[in-house]
C-alpha cells in the first residue's frame, strides 16, 4: 500500500518551496501527477542524494515519486534548487 496516497495533494507553491525555482510547465507536469508534498520531497531528496550517484542497491523510487524524480532530473541544470 502506498502510504503517500492518503496525504493531501501538493500545491504549486509547496512544490516550489521544496524544489526551488521551476518553470510553470514543469510545475504543471508535477501537479498532473497529484503528488503529496512527501512524494515531492522524497523525489527531490533522492535527486540531491549522493546515494543515487553510486546506484545504492536495494532502493528504488516507486510510482509518483519515481515520475517526479524523472521530471526533476530532466530539469536539474535549469533550476536553482530549494531545500538543501
């Protein structure tokens, strides 16, 4: 069972608070997934994690979190970043 599915959907301002400056189109792509703030935070944290760079065995993002990660990863050079 996906524990994130019971949480309220993240807003555009919450996404920007977590991730930082993003184009409106990117925020819209994320919003279309109806993610929770926890899913956005998990994807962003994984994006900024050294573990992903070393291909940490035994952990993979799933579902919406994985899709958000893909969106953010494709935009990574273009945004300043939010939480550090």
